[in-house]
C-alpha cells in the first residue's frame, strides 16, 4: 500500500513538472521578447512589440525620393544599359496611374518553404519570366515603395547561385519590391575579397539605376520567413539574425556579416566596405566598427522573422583565413574614411544582363592593392 502511495505521488509530481515545462515553452513561443530583449552592444534588436510592427518600424519612407536628375553614368557598361535598364528608368520616370503598393505586402504568410534544389537556369527563367533584363523585377499593379539592389559576392558556386536565385526571386516578387540582383564575380587566381566585391557591386549598380537601398547578401543564406522585408532601413540593418548553422542565435552581439541592408546615404556615410581584407574574415567586423564610428547604429528584425538556412559548403582554397585581419581591424577607426568607396580601384572585365541577374566579372587588382598595403602592414603582405 505504501509503495502504491509513493508511486502515485511521484506520478503526480512528474505530471506537474510536465505541465510547468509546457507552460514555459508556450510562453516563450508566444512571447519571444523573453529571449530577444537583451543588449547587443552597439546594436539594437527590436523586441517587445508585434513582430510585423517591428519590421515596419525599421523601414524608412523613401516614396518622395526624386529620380528626375538620375542619369546612367558608367560609360563602360553603356552598351549593356541600352537594353532593359534604360527602358525601366523611363518607365519609372513616367507618370503612372498605378497606386502605391501597400506598406504591408498583401500575400505574406510568415514561415515559407526553403527551396534547396537548384533547377537549371532555363527552368528558372521560365518560372520567373516576368523579369526584365538583368533580373530586374517590379510589381505590375502598383508602384513599389522601395528600389532595392541585392549585391552578391561570388566565385565558383554555380549550384548555390541557382538555389539562391530560386529562393530570392520568389520572396522579392511577393514583397512587391522594385529590385535586381547583382552577382559580382572575381576573376580566377586571386584571393577572394568579399568587402571589395561589395563595393564594386554598389558602384556598378548605382550607375545603372536609381536604387534607394542596397542589401549586401552572401549567396549561401536563404530566408525562411516572407515577413523578413528586404526594404530600406531607418538604421543599417543586420538581416541574418537567426541562422540554422548557429542554432538560430547570434554568434556574438556585434556581428554585422552575412546580410547587411543600408540606404544609399548610409553606404556613403560609412564609405562602404574596406577594400583591404584579402581572404576569409574581418571585413564584416570592420563594417560594424565603421558603422558605429560614423554615428550610426546596427538594427535587427525580431529573431523569429529574420531566420535563414545556410547552404552547406566546404572550405575554399581561394578564400584562406586572413592572418592579418586583426591588425587591419585594429586600425579601422583610423582608416575607414580613406579605405572604402573613396579608394576603390578595379577593372570591369565583363558585364552581362542575364535573364535572372546582372553578372559583373571584375579584376580586383590584387597585386597593386597588396603592394600599397605592404607599406602600412609590412609583416602581413
């Protein structure tokens, strides 16, 4: 009899614990601010408000941005511009009876399927056949609130690029954006330089169309929620807050890598990315430092919306760890005003307006760049 009473008491205790754990999990699920409202140093993680309200609150109004004075200024790509982008600019400048798109796109559902298959380009072109040359998309029934250039640094990952294009075009079309994807590819036999490729992409895209903001996007990150709006931010926005590789948590509070969104003015204020990080690592932390030094603050969407899946890949021989990154990062506060867009040098080898994206093949002039760096960091280069 005593044994039965003991067993019943233990069962009751077990059930109470299970119920308590269930309530805790429900509370966390319903109120994400429990685990999101923490300080992230110089960054701001939007929390304690409705998730979609937080997203819209981190979006700047650029509807009154004038395009009357915009002209294509990049002569090496004028031949390419004589096709679709010039026609799109004329359409943008024309008086349109179309209404402005809703602030909240009408067909968002929240969590979405992530496509991990990479259909052939011919199949993708049929799927997204409403794009104009260069992978330029815009809504047909309303005027987009934001003109957004997606800048993707790239080399030797064609399978990833197909998966990326499949996911991004599906998302951005639903978000009713005026957008295009610029894939900036480095020539062979050079050390990969992510930051400089971002600057080149910004420079080329800016001369082709009056983009209002720029999203600098790694090719291996795929969004999991369509409420993660690729719009122009009030403050520079770190997009890839919760990545599956890191258990959907920030690896460290000041991180500003993976995907970064900035307006044109913000990019110019921080002088873009550093051009001097050859190999893996450093350029994203340098970006965070120059953002802070320029008096700006990194913002983030709520973690339950800013979720990404990372495509698995092996270490690349052309992207070795940058052993000098800490020495260069240590000088960011002294260097950022003259290392970036203001000092950008490159050679445009080829530019193609493909059906799904604009491809720029560029020579980053590695030898010349490292020769100059050797004077400043003699033990590194």
